[in-house]
C-alpha cells in the first residue's frame, strides 16, 4: 500500500533493511518522486554489481539519467557504505545516487571522477523535504535535464566596469573548453574588439588590409536574411585547437543608433544561433563594459551569465548596476517567453598572488560581495594576475616590414603556467553548471 507523501514518515517503522526498502523507498520515495512501477527495478544486476534499486527517468536516454538507490539496515552507519555507492555510480556512469538507512537520507552526485554529497536530511520530517529531493532527482527534473543534454549553451561574460579581465577570461576559457573537446564559438560584441584582436583575427597592418570591416557582428545584427553565422564566422589562430569567432570592429560604435531603430536587431542573434545549434556545444559572448545596445543583445540572447571582477571597490559597486541590468533584461525576456538569465557567479580575476592579500583582503572582499550583493563568488576558480597570462596575448610575428599580432592561448604559450590549471578548473566548473559534462 502506498503512503501519501504528505503523511509523516516514521523511521521507527523500519526495523530492518527490507522494511527500509518497502516502507520508505517503494511505498514513499519512488511514488513521491514521480517514478511509476514500470520506471524502476529492484535487485537490478548490472555487470558485476547488484543494485538495490535503479530508477529510470527516461527509457530512451543513456544510463547517466538514472538514479541508483541503496538501502541499509537502520543501525548501519552510512559513512561505511559511501565507497560502495561510489563504485556503482562511477562504473555504471550514473550521475545521482541515494543512500539511506531510513533514519537518514543522502543524495550524491558524480562530478568528473568524484562523488560529492549534494543533499542530506533525516527520515523523520522527510515529507517537508520532498520538494527539494524532487528538484534534484525527481523523474520530471531528470527528464528535463536529459532533453537539455547536447543542446548548445550560451554564456555571456559581462561586467559594466572595464579592466576586470573580461577578455582574458573569454579567450582562455574558450580555448580550454576547446582543448577539452567542446565545439566553441566566441562572439565579440565589444566595439573595442579586444577579443577579436586577442584571438588573432586582426592581422592587418593598415586600413586597406582590414578584412573584418565588411563582415562582422554588426552585419549579423543588421540584416535579418543575410550574414548568417556560417557566413560571418572566422577560424581563430589563437589556439592549437579549433575555435570559431564572430569578430567585432571599431566601427561598431557608430552603428549603435542605426541598430536601435531596428526592433529585430535585439533578437536576431537568437534566431541565427538556432540555425547552428547542432554545430556548437557552447557559445561565449564577450560584452562591452556598458549598458548599451550590444550589452543588451548579449543578455537577451544568453542562457547564462558569468561576471568577472577584480573585486576592487569600484568593481564591487558596479555589481548593483549589473543586477539591475539583468532584472531589466529579464523583464524583456519574459515578453519573449525566454526564461530568466541564470547567473553562474562572480569570477575573481586579476587577483594579486601576494600571500598576505590572499589570506585576508581577498577573503574579506569575496565575503562582502556575497553578503552585500547576494551573488555567489566562484571561490574555487580564482584567476590570478600573472605575467605569462598577460604576455600570451601580446605575441607578434614580423612579416616583411609588418608586425602582425600572433596571440596564444595560455596553455600554448606556457604549458607549465599555473594559469593553465586555473582555467581548466574554471572550464570544468562551467561545464558542470551548464550541463556540458
């Protein structure tokens, strides 16, 4: 007999492992999470393992969308069984696992090659936690996630204050994602064209050799039928791995008023990206440090927002403007039936490597951002200010009498740089949060 999920669950009714299985998992949890009898298997043999339960969110999808549920005797300490659950999840490549002895419920997530706990509650009072559990491993949640897998993700990198390391973040994050096997497109929306330059596309020595002025992001936004992504994209020379770029141009600034008169210019990028959504895993949009049209287009188009900041007082104060800008854009997105922008967090950039600074000032600044502006700081992904990180984009080649920009990704310029590890950590976190892993 199934127990109504609003009925208080009493763990004292579970006197052994079988009763944990029947009274908590079968009669309570699985129905509450939306798994009908046909969607889960008990005593499931899988290779050399025998699973207590395997809940299947989508029959048509890979095993990663399933949930392993392991039941233990009420007197057992769950810490003694974490390794066993980890073996199951890693070997079978299942993203989520639930471990319970009736008195305690834990949910674990596979992140790369590690298992991390993401939820914990006690059996008594679980009826008040059901919605939280459903949001993590409910059948509906995992079905939606499985639909999102393989869909191109769009990330805007934005702060309305300049000089915070935005371009360095975009180009090296993109290069690292490409190195990790992702198909990457960069879109430069800043009239300063720093990202276009840093990715090696500005290879002319004078105006006559300007190969970008007649085919750049302006033309993509200006013409609803012409200048598709395929027609405008350029291959970057910035990294040894393939990476595509939609370039910007210094002339972008003078076209802003013109584009403002065209209603479709704010949404045309969404449509043009849909035409190439099978070709890319992730799109990174570099934005101007302002509240202008191009910043608006970027935030209207994006799915996610990453906010690089050196965490200095002026940059921190600017976060209030960022929040208000996002709120305004979300109002416009609602009109377009687009979901609100998902903020990935504030990324500390251009941070001093001085030990004393890191131990005191940096910690205080990160705490201030989270407390005052209610935005998560990506504390495990700090990008420090290093000479090789600056020099890698300053490389040049001499061709005849011309000095041509020849920038390099940090891992191509100096594979032993600590910045390489920092961007790999950032790429892994971003991949995890936007569903690329």
